[in-house]
C-alpha cells in the first residue's frame, strides 16, 4: 500500500527539522522491496532570500521542493491568508493521506488549518469515490510560552488542537498537551529532529571557513568571541526595548567581540535607527576596534552558523532553536526573553 505524505516548510527554522524527516523517509523507502511512502515537499515561500532559505537546501542536502507557493512577506494575516488559499489547491490536487507540519511559524498553522478543512477524494476499487479529511501530524508539538502576544504561541495552540499525531520534544510539552485536554494516545514523545540534524551535520560544519573569514581564527587558535541573534518582534520592533537591549550588548562588546548575524528585519531596523553607530561590519572590525561595537554580518547559512556558535564563549539569543542547539553543543547561552516555550533549555541546558 502506498502512503501519500505532504510535508510543509516555509521559514528558516523549518528546514533543519524537515531535513531529518526527509532522510528518514528516504531510508524507510530504501529498506523495503518497494517504495511505500510517496513524499511531496511543499515550500510556502514565507522565507525567500538565499541566506534565509536556498542556502539551507544546499547545506542540508534537501531535495528541491515539489511545490513552491511563493507567498513572500506580508502582514501576518495576509501572509496566512495567501498560504490558506494556495495550500488548499495543493491538497485538492494531491489528495494526500497525511500532512506533516513542523515548528510554529505562520506556514505551520496555515497548512494545519487547511488540512482539517479539506475533503480529499480518491477512487475506491469499487469505482466509487472515497471522501476523507487527511490526517495531520505536528512535529515539535506542545511547546508553550504562555504568552499569546507571540505570533508563534497562537500558531502552536491552533496547530496542536487540530493535529491527530502530536510529536513532542520535551516533558513540558507532554504536560501542556494533557492539560489542554488532548488525548494521551495522540501524543508521542519522540525527541528533537532539529537536534538529530545538528548531530548529523556537526562534522561537516567543521569544514566551514567562517572563523577565518571573520578573522577569529589564526595560527595561535580561536580568539574568544560571543555570538548574538536577535529577531523577535518583542525585542526589535519596539524602539525603547531594542535600544535597552543594544545598550546592554554594547557593554558586553567592550569585554569580548560580539558577532551578530542579523535577520533581514533586524538589519533593516538597525540601518534605520539612531543606534547604527553601535555596529560595525566585519571588514572594518579591526580598523574601528572591536571594543564597544557589535560586529554586524548578514544572516548565515546552516553550516557556517553551527561552526560559529560551536566555538563561541557565549551565545546571546532570542531564538528558541538556538537555545536548544547551544544546550546540546555545551556552549553557555543567555536567553534574551522574559519567557521560553522550551523550559528544558533553562532547567538542564547551558544557561
Ligand atoms: C519567522 C517566524 C519566527 C522564526 C523566524 C526565523 C512566524 C510568525 N515567525 O519570523 O517564528 O523564528 O521566522 O527567522 O512565522 N524577510 C526578508 N527575507 C526573507 C524573509 C523575511 O527580508 O527571506 C523580511 C521581510 O521584511 C519580512 C520580515 O523579514 O517582512 C519578517 O519575515 P516573516 O516571515 O514575516 O517573519 P520572521 O520575523 O522572519
């Protein structure tokens, strides 16, 4: 029997999660006498810059998406609406048995919603049409920051309450789902696919030249540095909050160079702001003196980023995924948020 599976990616944090799944499906199909899973990869196009999307497909050996929806950037509602409309067409054409969504971005929630509102049709052996709603699986289910002003929190809650299979990464997620009344037999505590990918690509990342490119490595070894990532609307969209965070980080950079691969939205925010003189780019880091200035670089591909954080003295971040990665790599991490949906990174991680 052939199982038809549609999986969805849209934004940067989805790609490393789906990589482990693509590999597992390929291995599974190779292990039997014939292909049993027909896998269709859909990219919504929520992220579209090479640095935010294409470079991850290259680094992670991901297959080219079978379907590309090209939704691009817009307000959350408009972006979600575009995905709803375009993914509806995909389901009616493909009639899958199962849809798999990962993480908590707008593409995750939008495709989950469409899945549970769509009647697919296949022909039975009797010649009659069989009408059904595809099953929905959510990978990285149950995480909760309990802050509904975070767009991701809304995406998580909606996706989880619609899903038939909820795959969880930490104990807190199991508790949250049970507390919300989700039946225990839908919850599967399987671990973290993003970490599976990290462990798989850790050695390949050693070959990245990013430390030499940023003049952080010479014949005497790696010089100490910190890595910063910052892109959450709660940190960068509010200018008072952003200015407070930047002032603190400038203080840090007078003790140790702070390397900041910036998300395009943060980069735009900095270039527009009064605070741009607190930042230098890596080409003039030495000329201007690392001390007291944050070194701004464009967002990095997967292997370069893994190499950069692996050798850092400390990572300062508002990204949930980076909190998890540093915990596994044993690199100290300071979480620049008031809440986290991944409490295990604070209780057992490298806080
Ligand atoms: C999204 C996710 C967030 C995730 C982050 C990782 C949601 C609600 N948020 O936030 O959970 O941590 O991705 O990066 O889904 N832009 C570009 N090029 C791109 C993509 C975006 O320049 O390839 C700019 C555009 O100006 C866009 C802005 O970034 O308006 C925001 O992009 P968007 O996808 O809406 O959300 P992110 O902040 O990236």
